[in-house]
């Protein structure tokens, strides 16, 4: 067995198999690899348990655990995966293995080194997240049709802000999908749906399927 080094290890909170609850592959069985640690503290975060702790795995170990589930889809999430530099190597290995791979990232860290086969789900933080000042807008120029941009909407003010960014950066033409996601505890889903329809926005409304099915239980 290869000796583990700092160059081939990652700190992992959990690896589990479930339905994808959001993004363009919502509803599809997916393996989730949740990396530990995040430099942001969004007020609505639902994975604060991943801020610390975790277990160190080699990338080979992770690939073996993912293979056990025989998945088609693999999602690297967090925390903030890109806060661990070796996540770049993991993403490439997952692609090389033949999975359809997505990365859920806060949008505060540079995505330029991420393998272009990965669908990069870049979360632009809204004002009500309390972390909008962390947005790295240089990432927008790196987007391709394989990528997705997500806004987590907490209020009408957030909606108006996200709509302005959608127009300012022509996001629906830069990325394959623009996602307006409901902040589950802050906003009524019907209100957000009505706003999107009324303004005829070229965005996909997402409701985080896992929260309706399993009440956001960890590992589901």
C-alpha cells in the first residue's frame, strides 16, 4: 500500500450515497464526498458540522470508497473543498475514473485549476449570507457551459441583488445553468417561485430536495 503523504491526503467529514438534492442533476443517485473546513461563515449554513474534525484519507482510499457504491455521479462538497489544495487532484482522479463530477464551491476561491470536465457549481454569496464581500468575481470569466452559478436567496433584497448580478454579468450565457436556491428557513418557496415567473428570469428554481425528503439529516 502506498505511504500516505501530505501531497495525496485530504481531510474528509463524510462519504455517503444519496439523491442529489439540487443543481442540474437533482434527483439522481450521487456519491457525496464532503471535505472538512471552510473559511466562510454564511448565516444559513447547513453543514457547520464540517467546519472541523474529519478524518484524513489518501486519495486512493477515497476513490476506493466511492467505487463501492458503483455511482454514475460524484459530488465534491464541503465545507469549502478548494480550501484543501489536494481537492484539485481528487477531482481529476474522479473524472479519470469515469464519473460525472460536480464541485460545490463558495465562489470565494479561485476555480481556475479545477479540471474542466468537472461541473463547477459556483455560489455567489448574496448580501443576506453575510459573506457577499468574499465573492471572487474573477471566477466569472472562467465559467463554461459545463458550469453552474448558484444564488441562495434569503429575502426580496437578495432576489433583487441576484437578478442584478445575473444581468450585469450575463450569467445565463456564461454558464450552463443559473440556479436560484431557496434559503429554507428564511423565505417562502412560493414567493421565490412567483418572483421568478413574474420577471421571466432565465434561471432554474431549486428547492433542495433532500430537505423535503430527509429534513437535512447528515449523511442523507
